[in-house]
C-alpha cells in the first residue's frame, strides 16, 4: 500500500522524477494543483513521500495517515502493513535512519530534441530586438540587453503546441481526452540551459501567469533536463529556486560566484550538478524565503558540508532585489564576508571575500546591506551563531540553523 492508494481519484502523473511524480488537490489546505506525491520514492519510506507546495506539509505515508486521519503511529504502521520500530525504553519512537544520498545520473535529451530546441531558442531570441515587447519585459525583470544576448534568452509571443515526435519524444495519450499529448511552448520569456553535451533544457517564464493561475509560473518544455547552472567551476555557488533568479545572480556577480537553479525548493542536483557543487569552496543556499525554502535547508546541511544558508535581505527571492541597483552583488559579497568570519573562527572550509573593484559601468555605490531587523544574534539562538537572524511575520529565524528565536 502506498500514497497513491490512499488518495481518491484526481491525481495525475506529471513527471518521472523519483520513480514517478503525481500531482493534484491537497487534502490538507484545499489547494487545487500544488500537492505532489512520489508513491515509489527511492528513499524507501513507508508508502512513499508527499509534499504540498501551498501549505508546506510533507512526509512519508505514516505522516500522511497521522495528519489526515488522526491515527497513532502504531495504527498508521498497521494500515500500511509495516512493522513499527521501537528503541529500548522508548516505545513507539522511530530512530532516525541514516541514508547516504547519491545523485541521480545526469540525463541528456535526444539529439532530435536538442536540434529542435536550438531552433526554437534562436527563433525566440530573434523576438528581442531593441524596443521590442520581449526586451521590455526582460528589462522589467532586471536583465540587461547584454545578458539577454550572451545567454540567448528569448521571447515566445504566443502559445504553441507541437507534435512530440518532432522533438524526438515518444507519443503519449492524454487519458482525459483520449488525444495525443503535444509539446506545450507557452508565451513568455525563454531561458535555455546548456551543458557540455549541448542544449539540455528550455524553461519558459510565462508572461500571462498570475497568482490565481492553476498552471505553473515556469514551464519546462517536455523532455528538458532539470536545473540551470551558470558560472565557472571552482567558484562559490549560490543556489536558488527559479532560473530567472540564477540569471540575475550570474549577471550581477559572475566574477564572484557561480549559480544553480533547481526549479523548486525540493529539487535535488543530478550527478553533473553535484560535481559542480562539490567543486565549490562555499555554497550559499538562497532558496525562497518561505516555509518550503526553510524546510528544505536541513537536506543541504546534511549532504553538502560547505553549504551555508543565505536568505535574501528583503522580499522572498533574488528577483525582489533587482529593483535596487547593485543590491544583488552587495548581498553576495556580504555572504562571502560572513563566511570568511566563520572561517577565522575555525570553520572547515575557506572562502575569501572579493577584492575586485566593481565594473566601471556601475556608477552608483553598492547599497549597505541592511538587515530585516538588528541581525547579529549569538544570544538569541541556541546554536550560538553570530550569523544574521531574519525577521519574518513577527518571528525571528536564525540564518545559521533556521530555528525560530525569541
């Protein structure tokens, strides 16, 4: 028995990640399409894994039954037909199981897909001449014309639907309509992702997206490999969620750090991206400043020794800094400096603050990075960290361990 057996009809298969990903309405918050389950998750957790991108609830099949049906731990284990685990003197306690995480092999789309994607990317790039609607949109998101040109960012003016066979993908039938599925190319800004093997992914930031939209803000063209990495190997790396945030980091500070976008707070790097991260002396984890982003931090702390949390100083993500000139660069510099302070205190890795002068075209001085409150908090957090604390919704969170503080 797994999570797919416990939830009424309404879920649909949306991806092959983690042995199959299903999406549908959340049984906890009522969200219509933000709930995800992986019934055959490679972790081997009882019943699989679930996560809601709306309310943030997550866990395995046991946690699902306890939350939804109010079962005890023993009752949930019985329902899933698994043996309850106990520790001597602590009946009903499940000791943590240490698992060594290994990345999945990197996937490369077929050559037909790469050729078709390259033609589409070039076609969209041609829709961004000076004065165009697409370039105006890119500028409004904080991008410069030079960034657009160098990364072959483009603009798709209208939704398109193409045959999967034209992209080298096997045919699929939509179970609701009985008709063949198409490759959806939504209108919006196109963000290509390249690796040594060539063009491996296309993401579209939909221009028509609104918070009420049931469809996602970022759409990966069918057949795309996950993730977007920019920058040289061996530099510190800033990990973000959205591809557009990664482009902004690269644009403002490519001499200081590389960047990696995983598309979601729960995304995990594949083998190629893991090699890129492991070669970095420091990884600043800057996932969105929300419940999902905070919940994802322990994974990074456990699996990447040089990872340090570095939330944006205002707003939710890097895009919220784009309106203030040089703020993205100042924020990254501050992360390197804070890490250098930790290193002097005996930390295990080395990261040096940048001493290179800002490019000549940046005429305005970098703004002072002002905290959300008076940030230094060694006396507020049990971990004793002198890292910044972050104030959000009336509560303080230590940026070193993300505990809630007084």
